C-alpha cells in the first residue's frame, strides 16, 4: 500500500476535483477500509448544506474490504467485507434510551469517518467500528451493499408510518429514496402504491419496482393522485422531495387518520404555513419525519438486500471511476435519466 491515495475533492456540484492526500493513519480501535463502491446520495449535492464546509471529501454510502486494523480491534479482521455507517448513536443519552437513536447528538454530527467515501481508503473511528460496521453477506455484492445506508433510512421512515398490510401508499418524488420506498412498501404488503414525479423516466422505474400507478407531478397532482387511488385519499403519504407545492399537495391527499412522512429536506429557509383546522381538526392526521437510520435499521436493510426483497441492483444505472466523479455528480444534481450512481474508487 502506498502512502498517498486519490480522492474526489468536492468544492461544489460543478467543481469536483481528483486530488491526492495521505492514506489515513490508524489509532486504537480503528480500521482502514479499502472502498470498492460508494453511492452518491441526494444530500451530497445539497450545495447550501455543504458550501461553508468545502473543500471536503463526501460519500457515506460505502462498501469495501478491511485492509488494516488498529490496536484492540477484535470483532473484525483484514479481508472482511463490510459496510459502514458514517454516523452512529452514543447508546447512552436519553434519546437513545427512548428509541430515538437518530436524534442522538453523537449520530447527528459527533461521529464520521475520514476523509469520506469518494476516496480509495477511509479510516473508520473506534465508535463507528464498535457499533457502525456490518459484515456483508456472501450473497451480496459491494454495489448492492452500498444501499444498506439509504435503505436503513427508508426502513426507519416506514416504521414511523405504521404501514399495515393493505394500506394505500402515495410516494411523491421518485428519485432513489422514493423508489426505495416504493419497493419496500411492496415488500411489506402495502395495498395500492402510487408514485408521482416530474420525470416520466423515473415514473417508469417506479412502475417496474412495484408501483401500481404513476402520476406526473403538475398542477393537477392532487386530483390525479386521488383518481389513481380509486377516488380515495391515501392512508400513507411519503414526500421524497423538498418542493413546496408538492409538500402542500401532500396535505390534500392524506386520508383521515392517515400519516404524512416528510422524508426529504426543503430549501434552507422554507416554512410551511397551513390551517390547523383544515389539516388536523377532526381528521387525526399525523405529520412526521425521520433522519438517517440507526444500527438496527442497517442490519435489517442488509437482510432485505440479501433476501432479494428489495431489488437494489435493478436501481443502479451508472458506474464511474474516481477520476470521473464529476460526471456522476452532474447526473445526481441535475436528475434526468439516472437513478443510482455508484463511484468505484479502486477501478
């Protein structure tokens, strides 16, 4: 192993540069992971969220092989195929004790790995090694394993929905998160599943992955969604876009006693004014959201992938080497005919 490694250094969505930096040194309890595959997440192209932190190496949907272990590491060995969670809970605070692991301060910013997933190697800190590393089942490829983190987030979101068998589901936004929601809802025995998006290409993917109907997101979105659901509003509405018109539309398509999951963040300064009486009073509608996934969600995600219940391999549309990361970022930032873009740092 050389002392230097290549990384994709992020300065902006249109400025991702191939650079070199030292291979990280290990401390006690840490491991060095050779990254075989790393997915580009929608959050990676949220420039407003990144602009005060650049330059930096992004990438948190990682899968690879342990190539070096630090002192006192006993659970893992060189050669283990693993995925790693970039943020992990402390397991000791009141939020963790009450089951809200993703509200934990440790998970929300106290842990991370260095330098990031768009690199040839990454150092996993001891707390991540302790509770945020998961062995990849033999049946699962590195590319498939990169979905463990995003699918864990989806699992946590749907658990908040109390999605009982047979409930109708509307998924607004058919990017990768929306498609994972469609596929997981189908695997969990949902009733009618309807997807909405501005892209015909993504709607075709939603139908292929389990949606019963697909609706173009335009000025007729509310009436079209209700019509597609046999003239009824839906018990479960999952919003996978931060577009304010769509968020407002979700309030009009949720049924009495139903739940809306706001899965995607909005723009930086967006707020949502609405009538408490019209939306909530006498209707028992629940609005909820989730952030990230806890370790148990990662374990569940890997098992779903291993069992083929959520066919993640069918969602991969593009693969790029590290030197072509800019092209991958362009696809994710601008949408178009792509679903999941994977960076292969060591190819």
